[in-house]
C-alpha cells in the first residue's frame, strides 16, 4: 500500500469546477486583468513587427498612449479640436446600434450573424430611394422615405431566415451568414447598374442626416435612446418576456401557449428593422454606398453584444471599448510605421482573445493538485 | 483543348481551394466546433507558406524541396492558428462563434502584416509548384497544366478524410465526440484530445487552401486579398457537402464552376456580381432543402457549437 | 472514523463488522474510503466508505439526492473525488477518467443512457474500446451477437439507436459494458424504465453474471427490489454512509428507517371520492407524432371530478402524448376531447372567463338571471356588465360542454377552461430554469395586466405565498429555479399549477427524483385537489404508489388502453400483465 502523498502525484494536475456564483467586482477585476494582459501582449507583438520600435524602444510609451490619443486627443484643426472624440462617439454609437439590433435575437438563442448583410441591405434601401428620388422631392420627405425603405429592407433580410427557422428549423447561423454575401453582391450589382462606369462607389448629393448642434450628436442620441428602449423592452415588456422564455426552452413556451414561430418571426423582424435603421444612419452619414460600406461592423457587433452578455446598458460600454481599441490600434500603426490596414486587426484580434478567454476564469474555478494536498496534510 | 474544357479544368483547379478549406472545416465541425475562424486560418496558412517560399525561393534548393517546405509551413501556420482557437474554445470553453470571428479578424490582419509588411514586392516567392510537374501529353500552355501536385493533394486529403471518418475507429470516435461528447467521454474516449487534434489538423488543411490559392492557382502577390471571401465560401460548402469530405470535392467543383461562370458565357460586367452571388444562393437552397427533408444523417453534428464540461450537472 | 487517513486499519473492518459480517473467503474487489465530493457549496458525498466483493450483488440504497449516483460516478471516472481514496484488490487506484475505470474493469450503466443516437448498436458498443487488429464493424457485430446469445439478450447490432425502444437501449448499455470485459458493473436505477416482467428478466441476467464471479452494484430507491436481488445493502443518507447490512438480515421497515432517518408512515391517504361527475371525456383518441409513428391508438376514458385517475404503463407508451394531446400541445389529433363543466344555475365569474367570452356566451343566450329570465347586455357599458356579473346574479342556463380538440393551449384558456399540467420535464417544459420563482409564476399569467408591459406585483405575491405554504427552500424569489433542489423545483411547479385554479389537474411522474417528504407533500396536494372536485390524472411509474393513491387506474401499452381497473381491488401483477399485453390480445379482450 502506498502512502497518500505519493499517490497525489497521480491525481489530475488541474481540476476544474463550475463556480456557483462570483462577486461582480471580482469578475470585472478578471476582465480588466485580461485587458491589461492583452495590451502587454500587443506591445510585444508590435515590438516584433515594427523596426522603428526596435530601434527606439522608448516609443513604446507612444504605443500605450495611442489608445487615449486616438479617441480623446486634441485635433490639429483649430476650428474643431474635439473631432477625434466626436468621431469616436459616433462610430461607437453605430456599432452599438447594430449590437442592440442583434440583442433580442441572441436573447432568443437565434444566432443571427447576418447583421452585416441586414445593415447593408438597409443602407441599400435608403440609397435606392436617394438615387431615384434625391433632389426631386423635399429633403425631409426624402429622409423619411429613406428611413422607411431602410427599415423595410432590413426587416425583409432578417425575416427570411426566421421564416425557415420557424417552419423547418433551418440552421439560422449558417443561413444568416450566407445572406451577408447575397446582400453584398446584390449591392455591388445595383451600384453597377445605377452607375455602369463608376468605381463601385455611388455618391449622393442629397439625403444628408440633419445636424443636431453638430453632425455627430443625432446618431449618438439615437443609439443611447435605443439602448434604453431595448433594455425596457427586454426587461419589462410581454414581448421581452416571451423572447426570454423561447430562448430558454421552446417546449416551455409551447406549454404556456406562446407561439414559438410567431415570436421567432416577430423578433427577427425587429432585429432586421433595427439593422435597417442603422443602415439608414450609415447612408445619411456617408452619403455614399459601396459593397463594403459596413466594413465588418456587423461581425464586430456580434462580439460587442456577446461581451455585454446581451445586456443593452452594458453594451454601451462594450461598444465604446471595442472602438477605443480599434482606433488606438490604427493610431499605433501610424505612429510606429507598420502596415496601416493590417495592424489594427492584429491588435484588436489579440485583445479580443484575452477578453473572450477570461470569461473562463469567471465561470470556472481552477484547482491545482498542490493545494488539495496541502489541505489533506492540514487535516492530518 | 476546347474553351469549355479549359473552363472545366479551371473550375477544378479553382475548386481545390475550397476542398482544402471545407475538408478542414468538416473535420473541425465533426468534433463539435463551428470554426468561423477558417477565413483567418486560411489567411495565416497562405501567408506562412508564401513567406517561407519567399525566404528560400531563390536559393539553390531543389524545387521539389522548396515546394515541400512551403507546403509544410502552410500546414504548420494553419495548425498553429487553429491551436489558438482550440485553446480558447476547448480548454477555456469560450463561445465558438465569437472566438471564430475574432480569429478571422486577427488572421486577416496578420496575413497582411506578413505579406505586405515584409515588403514582398517581387514575385520571387511565387515559385509555382505546378510548373515543376508537367503533363507529358498536354501542350505547354494548356489549362491542364493548372492541375498540379497540390491539386491532387487536395483530392487525396478529402478522400482520406472521408475514409477515416466513416471507416476507421478514429473516425467513429471523432464523430461520437461531435455528436455526443458526454457519451464519448463515458466510453473512455479522450474528448479533449480528439477535439484538439481535429481542430488543429483541420486548420492545417484549411491553411493549405490559402497557400494553394496564392502560390499555385493564382501565383501572384495580390491574390491573398481574395482569401477571406474564399474562406467564408468554404464554410458554406460544408453545408453543401452535408459534412462529407468526398462530397466537398463535388461541391468545390460546382462552386468553382459557378464562380467563374461569368467569364465563360461572356455576360456583361454589370451582371457579374449576380454570378458571384450564385454559390451563396445555392448554399442557402441546400440548407433549406436538407432541413425540409430532415434526414437525421444529413444534419449538423448534434453538439456543434456547444462547449463540453464533464462535470456539468 | 470516517476521516482516518490509513486505510489499512480499516480494510479488515468488514470482515469482523457484525452488520456486514462476510465469510472470510469472499474476495474484496473494490473499496472506497473517506470519499468526499462537493459541487460548489453543496456537499454531495461526505466521507463515504464502501466495499464490494467478487461474485455479489450490492445494492446502494438511498433517497433521491442522497448522493448515490455521484458516488458511483466517482468509481466510473465521471467525477473525481475532492477527498478520499479508492482501492482495488488492496492497491490504491486513481480513476481520473472513464478510460481509467475501464482499465480497472469497471463499467457503469447510467440512468440516462449514454448512447450516440445516430450510431448503430454495434458502433456504440465498440466506441472507445481498444482492440487489436483492423476495425471492421462486421466483426464487431458478430462479437456483439455472441455476447447477446450467451446472456440471452435479443439485439440487432446494426439497428440505429434512434429507432430503439428504451429497453433495447438498456440492453445495448449492458452489452457495452460486458464487451469491455468489465468485472464490476454499476447499474444506476436500471428498473425505472422497465415493466415488472422485464425487471424479472434483468434480475435473472444479473444473477447469472454474479455466478460468473462479477461484482454488481445496483443503485436504487425501491426497497422490494433490494430485498429481491441483492446480497448486501449499503445505505446512504444526505451524502453520508449510514450502514451496510446483509440483505437477509433486514426488512423493508428497517431499511426505510435507515434511509430516511426516522420512522415514516408509508401509508398514503385515499379519501373516498365525493360526488364524482364526468369532467373530461376522451373518445377514440388517435395520434401520429411528427415522425409519423402511431403513438396513441383509439384511446377512450373518462376522468371524473373529485377522483384521481392513475395512468400506468412502461415509460414511453404514450403517456406523455396523451397528456399533451389533452392540453392542446399535440396537433393532428383525431377523436374527441370533451370538457364538462357542471355550471347549471351557477354564477358566471371572470376568473376563468374573459369579458369577451362572457359577451359571446351571453349573445348565445347561455345565461339567466336566477329566475329563469334571459340576460341581455345590449347597450350596457363594460363596467356595468362587470358589476352585474360580479354581483353573482348572472347564472348559467346549462352545464358547459366544450370540445378541446384542435385547440391550442391559448385557445383552451380563452374558452375559460383551466387545465393544469405538471410535465415530466420540469425545468425543460414546466419552468424556465434561469428565471426566478416570480418570473416563473408569470408563465401562466403574464398576459394579464397593462397592455404590452408586465405586471410583476401579483406573481411576486404568489411566489411569496408558495414559498411560505409549501416550505420551498430558496434564498429568494429571484434565485434561478435551476439552482433549487429537485423537490423544491417540483413544489414551485405544482404550486403554480394549483394557483391556476384548475378543473383538470394532470401530473406526469410528479414525484420522480423527490425525497420521501417532498413526495408525500405532493400526494397530499393531489388529494386536496381531488377533494376540491378537480379531476386529477396522475401518470406514475411506481405501481405501489398508484395502487395506494388513485381511485381508478388506466393501463396503457404502445399507445393503446389495455384496461381500466379499480385501484382498490387491483393487484400489481394484474397491472404488470396489462402493461405488456400486446395490442392484438388487447383487442380480442375488448370484443
């Protein structure tokens, strides 16, 4: 018979268990630590990739201040010194809008990864109205019609996968993913049709979003209002309650007489409509459209929604965080003279790995072999 | 050779990119992991392979060895990128969709950093492996010459994967892991090991797809920009192929066919985007038809997208 | 004692221990010493000791939730103990995974079968087995057939699991373990899904294995099975080892006392039915499910108010479909489902009927004013109608008779018919696991209240009431119900369904997984419903309980009714026979 302490070596090295609950402060501590680790790792990667940084290691300071400078630094243009901040807020707002649009679907466990396409198609709808009616009718009417068309187009794009999911259980993740590309090529096709000799970018003279004090505020206010409305909708409305029940268990929903099909279709209509609304904001902001106008924000928004655990209020913070990272990473590649288009992706990707991975330490407890043994000895 | 034959061969050659990508994704999905990072992984594989070819391409090594080293590098880069995904989703049990999307962002950026940032302006690294293996009977400029060793490697990998999945114990175990990990675990199968192996090997194979496209099929240094969209198509193809690598060969050819249809029938450039849309529309149709027919054998692996934790109660 | 670090001192224990007195020649196969396992803050096992000998059947007895399965899962490598040691043949072993367990010749047949639905029986059996030579499924199937023949199982190795019945699946599970040459077999509640006849056959197989020198551990909470098949019994209570005794030295009462910790009156009340009137009539009910399988065949019966109708049958014989068909959860039903409401000369209320429905009925001249005169709401405002109805002066002319067929659950409710249904799958169907008690109360009532928005006040009050009345142990009304124990979950569900003021109360396996005290609470609640004149339909698996609690018992097999018996005179054997009677025979009988 062998002595217990020798056998301890044969026990699993690491043993996991699910946490029954964790103090919110501790959870946020873990998340901040992950963010810090991610930033340090990014610094190391930058060191490897940038010759400029290697030759002058002091530049590393610039690396870390870049995140602040990119979003909150003072611009050089005297007339608009806060441009960077407004810009940051505006694009956070747009990202937030898409994430909020996804939220009801995700709460229902309907994995809509088609926000990219739904937003683009909304933008296309708005652009179509602008193309055919721009300059021919009053600007205010044009904007209203653009909004209407965008919301309608987004709703159609969102509800198609929902109809098939409701009727035949067609896998929505893959369906919505494919719809993104259909939307992209449909946009490319129409742009070419409208402007056969063009470069693929269709610009408009009309259909500009009205300024509210400045050009940024309207979008920001819309997004915050949307976040509040979404929070109330999910927490206090009957629809929100039904969404939660369906998401948790379709059988429970049927059992209490909720029509699962109806809820799936209704929720995806809403999700698509909100994406369409965001598409309208893009159209009115850019006053042009290309097949890449959304630029992957529909995918980034999925990450934002997930990071916020589908809570609309937390989402405001997460959208800002992701944008802060993106803008900072862009600034870094400028400062450190590394590949401009690529570096932001690498930095954002790496930091996301850390934030995504850290959820593990929030949900699970890790026990190491050594500790159990000590406890055993203490008992003796 | 006739124009049509040229076109057909081109479809086959182009389709090989998808064979790599979708076979890799099938292996991953069979282990229960929906890897939306495949586009990023294909980018990394392509970048890694091309980079090595660039480093050794003008050396005195025999061409065969250069190609082999490039291929191995692509495999390794793909597998290593897959390892990031594996660690996050298998060990840390992170959400698969979100991790995959983040990986795609990362992979795309990293590819550009490697290929663009390291100033690969000349084509020195683009030694087309195919140019060392000529068909004796075809003319020098025949499109048949497009089909080279890497094309056949794709076919071999797909057929081999099908055989392993359906005819061997390892395949049986892997399918069990993807269908019902708790059962596989209780049967004494190393679930984590299988998941890691399938995901990393699958990613390595997908990485080859990126390498094949840049170096062999296209053979120019702008080609890498297309890879992300080819990656998404590869994921689509998995559905089209009903999770069977052999069917992925057929599907890949069809996709290749659809993709370059516009160049064959000489339609106006205006309708070209509609042609490019076709593969996605066809995939959606397949998805709908299989869900309506609802045959159990044609459904995605049951535990696809779900993390496994043994002590879940 | 339990915490002693040196097992060698304890090893001799069983040899001289009076209660476990074994002949010395019996060879020890496996020992567990001081096993402790926690899940978060819950202690599932605390310093448990257990011995298993070669060639014996050991029963591990305990109430649901006492940690039997957890303990066995640690031998099978599913869980790893936080503390304690396991010895085999005197050597300490570490079982980290099911693979380790197999290597030591341990195999477990889980209560919830661990099979891959998409695979054939043969593929499932060979899964994870290390064999020499090339893998060919044909060879595997031959070997499986050989094992089946040796122990007298009937099995088609190339049949897919999703095409199999429950008992076929169990057979696959047992062969799976035998195929690996296991010497120690653990069976977790193997009889729960079997008929009495199938149980007898299973026990024969187990005895044969025992004669082969194999050790068999059978987890159960059914006393008579323990007495019938086991050699020794180990009793667990609340995660702790209470005693190990020889089966022949004990009896049902002593075992119960050890299991529960106090003497318990095992008798279930059965008040005589008062004024039993037909409440729910089911005629020629026929149903094919979504896969096209014929799940209900020409089912006819009547459930009376003030009576408990038991439903007995092998698991999966159509019980679930029957209840779901009545509640409107099954489309494509044929036949009749008729609801009787003895309302003649009783006042109309808004409890079950909406204003809209009351107006509709009034237009059909269904009411009188207590003196036989017609009631007319013409030209009246809603508030005035409400006042009049609530004064109790508006009475029904006739009993209500309504067809419930082809109606969704929502439509049935809008008719003013309250059917309560406690489904088998509590957290997957009856409740939402991630929501608190308040939000779960709302499941039945959330449609009421301000347009568009939820009213949480009344559900909250109901939640508080149920917690108090039924003694639900919970940290608070917003704690997710998933975190509650099985008994408390069931109290929440049953409480809500009773608060719904039903006319028909249906419960599928309501005491499954509950400890004895909770089970008796549920029986009491059902009896109370019965006394209130509700028609209670109780689907159960424990025939003893069915016979003690119900007034009549309907026996169902393969979706057909094989008999309706008076529970006061029927016997277990009689029911068992009806449970397995083939349909052809059943038809002849009814002719």
